[in-house]
C-alpha cells in the first residue's frame, strides 16, 4: 500500500468514527422539524449546557405561532413547570434553570398556531445535562491527543494488514497517546466538568472512561506481544478493531449523572 493511500485511509476512518461518535452522543443538539398549523418549524434543541447560566432554548417560529416549554428534574417526582416562550423577532425563546454539575432536566417544547398544540420534538422529553466550564487549555489538548491516538490506532491496524510494514512504532505511539489523552487529560476534563476525575471501573459505570480503559488494555497486550520488535499482527489488528468499535459508541453515553435524591 502506498504511503499516501495508507494515511488517506487512516485519516478518513478516524474522522468518520469521530464524527459519528460525536453526532450520535446524548449531549449533541437534537435536530429535526415539525409542522405546526401548516408551518414547518426546524429546531435545534440543546442537550448540554453550563452551570454558570440558564440554558436558552430558541426556535425559529414565525408569528402567529406561540408556545411554551415544560421541564422537571431528571429521575424525580417533581411536578412539571411551565414557561411561556417569549417572542424575539422571528423566533421564540425560553430558559431552563441552571443545574449543579451533572444535573439533568427533562423538557418539552409545545407550539400552537390555533386550537391544536404540537410537541415539536415528539412525545418523549428531551434530556439536557449541565456541566461546569472546562478551560480551553485542558479541553483542546485532550481532544487533539485523543484524535491523534485514534489516528495512530487506525494506522497500526492498517500496518498490521500490510506485510511490508511493521506496525510496532504505531503501537508505541497509540499506547502513549491513548494513555496521555485518556488517563491524564481526560480525568482533568472530567474533574473540571463534573468534579470527579474518574467515573469508570471500579469507581463507577461511566461508559466513556470504561471504553478508554478497555482500549488501553488491548493495546498493552499488543505492546507486550510485540516486544523485541515483533510485528504481532493479530494482536495489533485486534486492538485496532476493538478501539474503532468502542469509540463508535456515542460519546458521553452513560456519563456522569447527579442523583437529586442525595441533595439537601
């Protein structure tokens, strides 16, 4: 395989998996459209917000459409609170009250243009999670290092399939980058955002932490199998495939979640 083709495939596979993981995650904005009183309304509803301010929900809904949002705390017996949406130009705006870190709200948006009220996102409520702000000097290196780790992981897998290449150096880089990104920078991001550095095994069930741990264990096995410069192609290919598959799992799935019943 030519070098240009090799790296083209590695980049395309890595970018594709990263975009898929991000866009299918439970904190990615919910997009769609609904027809209200004969008017098509396209929406982009937030599913992640910061603890420093109320979360704004904005819909491009021309007059005479009007509506309201209803919300309550996640996994509680709270009554639903209704807030009338305010008109701002060609849209409607409502605010969801800020929550503590890892706190979640359920909310629905309902619009009407006459006698019929339409839940724009369907009958199921939207879930929004709140997090503390994370400094750019932490989050940017974390994202870049994790992407580089995924890229070198993919490159190692491709090299394992090419008998003219020794995947060993890619393995070394993949292990180093995944360790730095997932076990040094990752916990720092988690600590800033939710106050807990590690929520995976054995401390908890955070899927993002656990899948990073599984990937690293497979790469350590490949690293050991390839000692003394051995290509260890089956081990490298297995580690690369496992990493690709587990990083296709939506980001932040089963992430940190505040238990409101334990609050004062």
